C-alpha cells in the first residue's frame, strides 16, 4: 500500500475513503505544519495530500524525500506549491478544479454585496443596538444595473458573470486571452488591466495567483478604476498590493473592498481591520460541506489514478 501524508484534518468520510486506499498519516489535531515538519513527516511517504495552508516552495521541495511522487493539493489554486520545482524533481502536482466553481462564485457575489451595502457596519451597529432607521443611515452603493469588471475570466470568473447578469450588470473582463463568443456571452474583453479598471463600477478578482498576477492590483492600476468602485477578492491575497488598496480605501477611490483571502493568511493586514469600508470573510470561498467533500474526493481520485499508473485528471505540471 502506498503511504500518504495528509497535512490537514479532512471531513471524516474523506478520511475513511483514503484509509481504504492508502496507508495514511492523518492530522487529527489539524496543526498547520512548518516546512520542517512537513519534510520530516512525509519522509517515508509516496505522496502528500496538501491544502492551501501548506507553503511548499522550492526549498521545501528540494528537501522532500525522493520517494514522494505526487502532491495532490486539495484546492483549485496551487500558488502555494512551486510546480516547476516539483516537476524538475519528478513530482506530479494536481488540483481540484470545477467542483468549487459555484461555491466560490457565490462568495464573490456575497463580497460585492456585503461591501457595497455596508453589511459589516450594519451588523456591528445592530449588534451594539446602536442604530435607528433614518433616510441617510448606512447608505451604500447599488450593484444592480452597473458595470462589473472581472479580472480573470476562467471557470470562476464566468460563474460570477452568470450570477451578475441576474443583477442586470454589464460584464467587462480581462484575461490573458480573449474568450470565444460562446463563453463570453456578450462580456466586453479588455486587453489590459487598466482599460478594464477604467470601465469597472464594480470589480471582482478571480484570476489565479502566479508570477504574472502578483500585485497586479497596485497603485498604478488602481488609479484607473472608476471613482467609488467596489472591489471583491475571492481569489488570492497576493494579487492585491495591500498598501495601495488601503490608500485607495482611505481616499474613497475604492468605495469598499470585500475580501475572503489575504496575503500571509491567516494574518490580516492590521489596517484593514481599522477601516470601515471593508467586508471581511475568513477564506470561506469553497466552504460548503458538499464542496469540500467533492474537493477531497477529487484529490483522492487524483492520488488513486496516479498510483494506478494513469495520468491524474487534474495534473497541473
Ligand atoms: C481555495 O481557495 C482553493 O483554491 O481551492
């Protein structure tokens, strides 16, 4: 039986399935392993089932046992793994696309609405019993009938667009490549980010985190946004330059920012916590029971296929 290090506590049913297929090292206390711990715990293993909280960089990969042949990341994003270094060492990396598209797109809409309609301020006022209805109490920005810029029109970006059409929003997008018409469904393509920003009353960040997108939302690009734009990030913290965003929130260039993902998670830039025009969630994008089960099932399937000598369905390197 092949031996797998499972870095985080999984749903019980998924752990049971993995136990039938492999010899497993579980993590019942759900401790987040340091790179040293990960290297040590996986030393007799043939594979690793990892999560977004594991930073498996070039240095870690160079120190992993030569026995390890696959890292099945239990996430669609794989910016936490140096996939090129893994490939060079002969380690396959897989992710879990598709199954979390809807859950994440739902959260993107929640972020846009929560930020634009000042839901967090409202919750705090209600909780503190510190409010009374008035004509100018907590006035937000209406999302319906506005333009929505989508940065990254992959599966999740397109699912956000689909939902936003229900709000009668006009969709603009930036992607590395223009999509074919059937996938565009009337959305307007922008070859560069600045042009997208100049047409966005609302903006949803949905691109993967990689060397091309790191801090793509920065001081230089943010200044092109339409004034009072509402921004939501359901992708990755690294895509946004926090200092520039905080400045834009303070000057109200950005009306409000809804975010589910952070640079250096689970830490949150302390300035975000001081701002009112912010709507924060703790990385809940794929957090429904069904979605998490599906993601872990898919990661398990990738391990199973790999050790059966097949090409795993979701190989990314
Ligand atoms: C979650 O953030 C994922 O990438 O699956």
